């Protein structure tokens, strides 16, 4: 690739990053449903026509943010598994990391929820496909932790295929987080502390997967 061609690619990536930066700021401030393409163009200081060169519609732009969201989630998961050599402890640490992620980046968690509501394109060359690939990488960290636990005996061997367990743990944990976010006042009315309930739920999931101690 020539120097000029490389500069063009770099410029294109820089401009794309600036667009996603602008959209992400608006997302965090206003919520995705309130964000418009006009607002993104103004925030990024470019024309609406140029914005549509990079993202054909608002949904495409959401995938751009989603790729970032999934990459951050993967990094959080990788940091979590580094805290313990045992697989079952790694799985529990990933659960805590997911809960902390939702608290630290609520707009990222919302983006994850929107993607998980429907199937995505398998084409890695598309914005949608790139988001799916990033999500698969985050899921891969959890699957690997389960495989470590099966190998070291900390996860029960009759639990089933690692991917089946990973998807189930993800679904359960995601649901707990959503309920904690949406129904905090109702839980308080029932005299349930949200933080304690989240930890209790995570403990139940871990107990389900933990191998019984040898007698």
C-alpha cells in the first residue's frame, strides 16, 4: 500500500472514530432513543451527508458503538479471569465483572441488551458483523474459563457442553442486572437490598456449577 493510500485509510478510520465518539457521548447523556443522526453530525462537526458515507443509518451507528462496548466487556472479562487460577472462581469473577460493567457503562450495557434482542449478521465485514465478532470474543473468555474449571475439577463434569453453560450463565446474569436496574424501587419495597440480591444470585449460579467436594 502506498503512503498516500495509507494516509487515506488512517484518515477514514480517524473520522469514523470521531463519529462513534460523538454518538457515544450523546448515547450516555440522552439515551439511544433520543439520539438523532442530525445531533451526531453536529456533535462530530461534520455534514449529515458525510455522516451517511460512514454509517447508512442509526442502526449501523449503534453497531459501531456496540463493537466498542463488546471490546470493553471482553477486556473486563480477561482482567477478571486473571484474578484466580481455578475455573469456577474465574466464572464467578466474570459474573461480578459483568455487573460492574453495567454499573460503570450503563449505555454500553443498554447497547448489549439491544443487540441481544435479535440475531445479527454473520458477515464480519459489516458493522453488524464486527459487533457480533466482538461479542463472540467476550463470550469466548467465559467459555475458556468453564473449560479451565472442567479440566481442574472445580466445575462439575455433568454440567454439559461449555457453550451451553456459558450462554445460560450469560442469560441469567443479564436478566439479574436488567431487573436490578429496572426494579430497584420495587425490590427495596420488598425489603430486598439490590447489591445483596445480585451477589446472592451470582452465588446461586456459582453453586450450581461448582463440583461437589469429595467425601
